[in-house]
């Protein structure tokens, strides 16, 4: 599920003003050759999997990023975009499936930023790049799921124009329930 997670303790309900990145990250597709970099990112962020899945990160999470996407999405629909530092460290990743679940939708399955680099606009940079690609592929909306208890993730998505598809269900959702959000492009 998408959205930044708080490391420990209560979740923040608002997004602080980002601290600027000293150098703009280099964005490029992430491939199987980047497996070790993805593993490092995933294992550096146990709070994400604790918040989203009540478990610690594992190699299965790395596989899900690389192989993710529904089987019926079609060839080339799955995209993983990475944000890299000048020295090649993977700082964040966005995983999307374009033209799924409908031909006018893009499903954003993951947006994860290394904890030490949150609050600097990196998530927004990955989101804008994903939205631009979705538009170029004919998508008119972005869909995502965020875990109900991930208040900081929900605040991030709301800040960037996403709305809950079923606000009434969100109020009654169990902590680990996925909440569907969307944003028109």
C-alpha cells in the first residue's frame, strides 16, 4: 500500500513544509539489476511494512516491487521509477500500473521514500513524474490504496489532491483496511 509511514509512535496528521533537496535526484526506471538497491531501501524502512502489513520487511517485498502489478494489466503497463542520489543510492521509488484497472486509470501501488529523506519533496517529485507518465499513456485518473491507520500517508495523499472514494467507509475502517483514493488528472 502506498504512503509514507511514521517511524514510531503516533502518526502525524499534517505534512510539514518540505526541506529542499541539496541536489535534485536523478529519476530513472528501476530494473532487476537494481535489486540490491531496492532491498537496501526496503530494509531501511521497517516502519513502512509495520504500518501497512504488521510485519517486518522481507525479500518478498523486494520481489513485489519488481514483479508487482496484476497479471491482467498487459505488457509494459507496470513501471517502477526510482529517485537516485548523485552517488547512486536509491532514495525513493514509485510503482505504478498504467491503464489499469481500466484503460483510463493508473494504479499507484507504492510510493516509498527512504526515512532520512522524507519531507524534502522527493515523494512529490516521484508522484508528479508518475502522473506525467500516466497522462502521456492516456490515463485520466490515478488510483491508490492507503492503509487506514497510516494517517501521515493519508495526509500526504490529501495534500497532493487525492480524495477518498468512500469517505463513510474510511470512518468505520479497521486499522489495516485499505482505503481507496483517487485523483483526476
